[in-house]
């Protein structure tokens, strides 16, 4: 039986969020949206999930626990496994708690997480690409997010980091014909200079980025030859429109100030709550249908299967087994 004393509590540092953002912006055009909600919510979930994975890897390294990341999910292939421990592929499931009252309650009493469901989406539960020996690891990330323009302004005024992004439409990010977008140009109506980053792929489908310093009301040309564009990012809140022009598309794409979203996750704490093998999970799990209220979400968007966090196995036990297994393997060699 799992208990709060078995949870592994990890500190959260800003570099984890930045690492999550670096992955999220590159995976943007490949991610599968099974959860619903806004595109910015989806990106924040990716940021949080990668941040927790990086924290897990850091902890494993500090404890000298051997692990493998050869199968870690590349941004072009979602839903592969994250790390491997003792030869077992591990799928890390992270849930972000962003409501202040809930964060405060869990920080005061982590035991509140025990009855929460350890959720696995139905499509993953029935997937034939997973092995019975695969392990599900579960984690909670406690952290605030900004969900409105007013909250973004408050965060910036308080000196908090922000990462403003505008994902482009599918006609730009997933064009039906793979041709150059031509000599792209940017122009800003903002009252002050802004720095704009473009992210997309070149003719060889390599992911490339370019930063442009954009003075007010001045057209600036992009140097890279982009074949698609996934996103634009600005380094500060834009107080007017930013325009993007593609001669190949014969189109001017205008981005209003309200069209930027902040995907920075203001993490505080990480709780690794435990693990369970896929085989054991399949025997114990019960369905949770779309539209259900659970600890993590006011309403689930899809059908999941779950067991209570209380029925997970303590992660420390697994880590000790992995360390002992690796030591015995070296002795035998």
C-alpha cells in the first residue's frame, strides 16, 4: 500500500520550465490533442510533462540510479516511452495542479493525493505497442499558469518570466504541398521594438529558428528559407499587431495582442507518487468516462482507465532494485 511517506518530493527550478518549452515548441505540429481544451493549455501540459521528466532524470543521476533514454520521445513521434529502468520501459504520467487552493492544500497535506486516480487514456491502455512489463510512473506538478491576458500582464508586472507564443494555423504549419514560403517579412505596429522568434522547418525538414529585432512600423526580412512555420514568439507583451507576409502564399498573417498565449509554467513542487506495471494496471484498472469530475480535472475530456494512487507501488523500492540489479550485472561481467 502506498503512503505519503513513499512519495518522492522534488524541487522545481526555472530551468525545468525552459527545457519543457524548448521541447514543446518543436513538438507543436506533431502533438496529438487527446485532452481537448485550448492550444495553450495543451502546450502547458507538454511543458509541465517534460519538466517533470527532466527533474526525474536529474534525480536518477544524483542518486546514481542507472537509466536509459534511448527510447525517449522525439518531438516528431509522440507517445513513446520516456526512460527505461532496469530494462523496463517507463511511461511517466504527469498531472498539473494549478489552482491556488488545491496547491496550498496538497503542499500542506500530500496525503490528499492518495485517493486521486492514476489515469491512463483509453487509446494507450489498449495499445498493442506497449509491453506487459512496461511501467507507468505517476507524478503531480504543483504550479501556477496564466489563463487570460490580465493574468499575463500581472505576471509580467511582477517580474515573473513569461513565454509568449502564437502557434500558426495548419496551412502554415502543415502545408499540403512542401514548397518554400518565399522571402518572409515581418512588420510590427507596436510602439516599441520587439524581438520575434520564428520556428519551423527548412527544405530538408530540419527544425530551425530565427530571431528578428523588429523596430516599430519597419518591414524586416527573414534570412532563413522556411518551408513551414509552427510558431512565432515575442520577448515581451506586444501592444499592437505583428504582421507576417509570405510571397509564396500571397498572404499577410496578422497577430493581434490578444492572440499571444503564455506557456510558462510557474512550478513549485513535484511529487512522484509511485509506479505500477502495465500488466498489474490492466488487471486492477476501472474505467473513468469522459465528463467525469476527478481530483486532477473538473471534467475529463476522454475515457480513461485508472487505479487509486494509494494502490501504486513506492518508487524508492523500484530504484533500489534497479541499483542492485545493475551492481550484480557488473559483478557477473
